[in-house]
């Protein structure tokens, strides 16, 4: 702990830098794994750190409030962690370069924006998503299954890339869906006229 702060989230970062944006409801200290720290407090607060040498670092986010972290965005760096390790208080996650593992079922019920790109191995069924999810973007070697009818009605942005097996009729897509992309061994069918109206 740092001054009584306890770890609320930790991950491995590989590279020479780390940057992104956090939202918190209480101060969060970022321990970058090389002795450097930074305190973040508030909404949409940027963080950034350059290491003296490229390497592998254990990064910890600490707070006196276990629910302090509500948003985690990562731009620079290459991070790895399990979905189950994301604090339940986080509702919005974006990661540009990563190796994230786990199941859709491991995302908390608070999560509404999921955008994680790169070398992920995510599995699970679409029916395991929280009813409030508005954005689902996952790329990598994912093995996601399910039927389009199981997507939350709130979903308006869907991109899932990898070795997925998605089925269903276009007519069953959420009415507010504005973007759709799925790759893999899918059996999606229907008439283009059934796509949600823009």
C-alpha cells in the first residue's frame, strides 16, 4: 500500500510508455512499476508515463476506495490482464494494445462500454452481456458464440473479430444498432432491408 491506499486494479505493461485516461470518484494513485507514481482524481483525467528503458512492468492502481475507478482507457503501452480482474466499479473500458483473457460473463453488470483491441482471447456467449451494454468491440483470437437475438437492446455498436460462431437473423438486431461487424465462422442471415434504420 501507498499511504494506506490499496490495490484496486493491476496489470502488466510491456514497452517504453503508458498513457490513457481515467475517471474516478476518489483519488487513484498509479504506481508505474519503476518507482514513479501519479495521482488521478476526477472525470476524464489523462495519465502518461515514459520509462527510462523499454521493459515489462507491473502497474498498480491504488485507492482508499475500492470503487474509486469508473473508467479505464489505455492508449500507449501493451497491457495484459484478465477480464475478471477489472474492478466491478468500472463501466467504461478501452484498451488499444493488449492481451486480455476471459469470458464475456466476467464483465461486471455495471459495464456499458467495452472496447478492447489487439491480441485478445475472449470467449463466452452474447447472452452473458450485461443488459446495459451499448458498445462491444473486441478483436484478436476470440471465440464468442451466441445469437443476435441475445444482444442487449441497448447495444448500438457491435464489432467482434476472431474465430467466432455467431448466428441469427438480421431482423433480430437491436433497433438502435448503428455499426455492425462480425468475423469468424458465423451463420448470420436475413435481408438487408431488416437492418436497423439509421
